[in-house]
């Protein structure tokens, strides 16, 4: 009676040939690599949060002395004179102008950006879609000062005629109730901002639309849907989270834009819905750029305090964007 062999049976490879069992030594190295990657990712996330907290702490520390010397209400007054013997400054006019110009820019840029993204991704021939996508991407690389100079020397004259037309025909609407003087206004700044954020929204939305599964699009077409119906039922619902993210990124760019707005806007510290008249508003970022060089110590503290408000507005915008996405379960599945 023969003795039993203790030799392990050979394994069979996918092609049918006999071989040896795979070694398990690689699993520990893979697990080690996963742990290293997880640690690096966690460290990067915590570092980002630490940087945000450090920025907030810096702004608060630098702003507190100026806020103590302020003789006006920082949150409700429209006056801005932090360099006076009795400093008086309020943020409400700057915050209002910042939000108003950014929302107007977003309202003008978003429909055009979505149209450009859908045209490149689903309508344009491939020979045209590639070069057109490159051109749109290049628009995002144009410096802000170039947009500002183009706005003040070229677009300003065109906006005067447009402003007169709007005031004459839709002057009953609060935004267009001007008094007949047009030029460097919030309207001009909003148009420049819209052109600046358009390539950002269009580029990101285009990439999201290109990631829509082909099976979903073909299924909609197979059921008899037209191209637009396919886009409305398959492409837009799939790309909605990405479009929201691109929109918030463009809005953040508009909220923080400095040089272009400082060039084209005639600043004034007032709260007004009239966007066609010069001296009808200002933004936080433009005010910081124009006033920092000549500011006193209290004036610099006041500008830093206004930067803290802009920082808070940006955080609120991003939190709202995340809340909108998480309201729909299919976006987070």
C-alpha cells in the first residue's frame, strides 16, 4: 500500500496549463500600499481643512483691532471711511454689490455656457468639437486685467447704448430704472464677469456631459426620443451634480474677482438695485484692491474684515451647493 503524497496539487491556469498556486505575499504589500494611500489622502484632507481654519483665524485676528476702533455698525452701515480720525465703516453696501454683480453674471453666463457645452458634446461634428473645446478652455486662461481693459475700452461704449435701450423699454423693472446717465456701472461689471466665468462653467459641464453612459443615450433614442428629448431625459439628469459644481465654481470666481471689476466699475458705497447708472455699487474684492495701498493700519484692518465677510460668503455658497446635491438621493448613491 503506497504512502500518501504531501505535495500540494498543481493549480490550473486560465489557459488550461498546470501551474503552481499564486503566492500570497503580494497581498500584504497591496494592503500596505492601500494604507499608505489612505494615510496620504487623509493627511491631504486634514491639511486642507487646517489651511482653511488658519486663513479664518488670520483674518479674525487682523480684523478685530479695526472692528474695535470702528464708530459705525460694521454689518448695517453703508459708510466706508476707515482712514479717518474716527474710523467708520460698514460692509452692507460692499456685500450687496458683490452678491448682486455675481448673481447677474451667473444669470447671463449659465445659459450660454450650458448651450456651448451641449453643442460641443452632442451636436457639433467631431472635427469642430475638438478645436472649439480648446478655444473655450483657452478663454479661461486669459488674465483678468485683459478682460478689464477690454471691458473699459471696448465694451463700455456698447453697454451705454444697451443701457439706454433697457431703461427706455423696461425701465419699470427695478434693475433698469436709471436716470439717463450710463457707463461704468454694475451692469458693465456683470457682463465682464459673465464672460470670465463662462469658459469655466462650459468646460466642466462639457466634460460631465461626455461622461454620460452611451447605453442611456442609446436607450432613449431607441424608444423614439429626439436628440433634445434624449438630452433632457438622459444627459441633463446625469450631469446635474456636475453642472451644479461647475456653476458654484464660476460663482466663486465671480465673487472673488478683483482687477477686472476694479477697472470697469465706478465705485460707490450705496445699496441700490439700479445696475445701469455709474456710482451705483462696489464689490469687496475691488474695494480691497483699490484701497489697500493707501490704507492706514486701521484701514488695512477694515479691508481684512471685509475679506473675512467675503470668505464667509464663499463658504456659504459652497455649503449650499453641497446641500442642493445631497437633497437628491440619486446624486449620492
